[in-house]
C-alpha cells in the first residue's frame, strides 16, 4: 500500500483507495487500534478524495471522543470536572446568582448608610448617596451599550470566571468554550435588570432582595456525552435495522449536529439547539460537500458562506429529512436515558410546497416512445455503447427489461432488481412477481411492499419469461445478475445513475423525470382504467389509509390479475419489441 498525493491519509493498494491514519501520540497507548485503516471502496481518484475527507472527519472525531473519555476518567473523582459547555440550567442559575449578588451588595451598602456632610464624619469611609446613584446609572449605561453591541469586555470575562467558582455551580469550563460568551451575556442581562431595581430603590421604591437560588439540576446529568450516546445508538441500530447507507446518513448528520451545537451531556440539550441546527441547514445548498466554494469549511461556516455567495439552498423537504435523521437519535435517547428531551425537533418541520405526486412527473407518451425507440431497444453497438446504433439488442440483460417491467408493474426499482428467479412464480394459478424478504440482501420500503404483483400479459408477449428461464438455466439466483449492488448495498443506486444518463441520450430527461416516473405512469394508467384506489395501492405497494387498512385480508392474486390486465398504454407502439418468430 502506498501513499498518494491529494490528501495526507490517502493510500492505494492495487486500484483500490484506502484511508489510513496513524494513532496520535497522546492517545497511542490507550487507543484500541494500532492504526485506523479502511477501504474507501472505489478506484476513482476524485471519488476517493471526497470519501477520504469524510472518513478522516469521522476518525478525527473518534480520536477526540477517546481523548474526552480519558479526560472524563481522569476527572471522575474531581470535585470540579472540566466541562465543554454549560447546560441551559447552569446558565440560568449563574444569571440568578449574579442578579441576587448585585442586589445583596446594594442592600449591604444601604445598611451601612451613606456619607452626609451635615452629619458627624463616620469611622469608615462611606459613599455619598449622589455618588452611589450616579455610579449605578453609569454602570447601567455601559452594560447596556456593550450588551447591545454583542461585546464582552474584560470586566465581564473576569466576572464570568468568578461566578463559575461560586457554590451551587462550581464548574471548570473548558478554555475556548462557546459558553464563555453566553455566560458573560447572561451576566450582562442580570446586571441590566439589577441596576434598574437599584435605581428604583434610589427613588424610594421597595425592592426586596431575592433569596439565593438553589440549583434545580442538582444530581442531574447522565455523565454521558451526546457523542458517546450516538455511538451506542448507531451500533444498536446497525445490528439489524439499518443498512450501511442508512447508518452513514444518520451518523454523518448527527455528527454535523454536534459540530453546530457542541458535544455535551446528553441531558442538557434543548429546543434552542435544534433551532440553531435548522438555521444552519436552511442556508446549505444540496450536496454542499461537493461544492468547491464551501466544501473545505466546517458546516456552520459553510452555511454562512453559502448565504453570502447566494447559493441556492436545499429544498424544505430535504431539510426536514435531515432533521429527522438527527431527531431519531433524540427519540431513541429519550427511551434510553433519564431526563433527555426527545422532542428537540418537534414542530420544527418546514412546509413542503409540493405534494408527493408532484415530486416526479410521469413520462409523456412521446418520452416513452423515445425511450423504447432508443438504440438499446432497436439495436446498439454494445451495452457500454448503448447510444450508438448497431445490431445488438440486449434481451438477455437487465438494462433492457427494467424499463418495461417498471412500466407494466409499477414496482419500485430496488424491488425489481432484487428479484430472484424463484420470485417469478404461480400463486393460485396466477403468475406473479413475489416481493419478499427471503434473502439478506433484500429490503422493502414498508409492510405494504411485501406483496405479489401479477405479471402483465404484455411482458409475457415481449418474451420476459424466456429471459427468466434462461437465467434459471444459467444457475442465476437473481434474475438481473448483471446489475450489481451499489456501495450502499442497494441495487437501485448504480442503475439509477446509469438510467439518468440513458434518459438524456434518449431525449426524455427533465428535472422531474427518473426511473421512478414509471410508477407515476402506472398509477395514471390505473386511473384511466378505473382501477379502484385500494387495488392500485395493493399493486404498487402503498399503505392503505384510515379504516380501510384495519379490515379485510386484501386482494387475491386472481383479483389483482383481473385489474392488472386493464392497464394499457394505447398511445405506445411496442410492436418492434416483439420477439422474432
């Protein structure tokens, strides 16, 4: 394995790129590995650069988590262990303590009395009342000015350090923590409020000094950082519920969340943290990590820079999706830790302007004819040169059959691609596609996806069963063995990209068309044939809504076959696809 230029951790063995990192010296003796090495599962240099940056960020966070755990262990018996950030409750307590302190201090001054030149000179130096009043106004004015400007002067920096040492808090806050500025501003707020009360006292009004507040969070705190809880969550979910792509998406965006709001005790997060993360997302463009103008920046800086550059942000739907990735962690944490707010993202979803039916367009009749008249179906040079006219018609390849099956079944792309030869079988004398979970590499979107879809007679006329028999004869497990699984372990991912290029070459590509458009064509064909909605839902694998979902055992294959045969595309000429006698 040799190192290659482009990134300090990028290495290559043969044609495959790897991320490789030495363990930092300060944790080398305690870290569970002697080296962090992982295949990037690509032989493309540009893709390797992108992946190595992501993996490097993940590994660096692992190093930081290990350091944090070491620090926690070292300070476990310490009375004032260092914390990365203050909790909202600690900030509230600090403000209350400081407010009470200022009023107590003022009350003590009044109890001692003020200097009056007409009276006997006191033994101790006392301030004059006018001096005390002017000083209060001056301090109030200065504090209001720096508070309005968002400044933290040396006085409030020193006050923040002092307050953290008071009984009830007794916190050692990490140097450079963003909580320093938050704390200083809270002390400024306490000062402004207290100076107003002191001014009222100067005018003869009765302003009681409040009792010293008790810490409401005494005994609380799980002792677990959010990053540690997230690692536990990801490990648990990855044991069965998540595929690698799902795991990666949840892990990446949950890590981004901590980058934005900080890694602290899992019990200390509040709605404000979720709002802050949402604000960052609203400025980010789609695929921001691929944008050369901002991809090198931390996510918060990338968001600010994207706004400055006027980059088009991602859609509300995508923002909602990303917030749901992170929100799922907090729902899990609420069930696994005491005193965790599991509803951080509740109510923060953004409105989505378009409904699901508008997100993709069906293909027009003209587009469908362009697709099926492309060289892939009429004669091309080869699969790799499918754009060029030739004599090869790939009836023995998945590329040829996927568009036709999508059009005449309404099935999802991944459902079709994961079909095994045994999944085309008769049920109650009806030939069906059997969508099931009979193999570890299969997945279904929801419960309704597990279904039997009758094979349309048009597919049989076009020769699909001969292709399936051929695959059986070759000993293939899957029907479409030529179409391999993607790095995310979904069969649909590589084909989707290829099909997008194919659509462009056929002149049928638009912003709102993709392979999924075949499902919309199928649904439109159901409506044109007066297929009842409940039957259409059973065919395409949509969950029934309302009371209808609670009763009955569904439709038999015979019922579905009767309606399936009503599906047609009268404007579409398929005669050139019929097998030659």
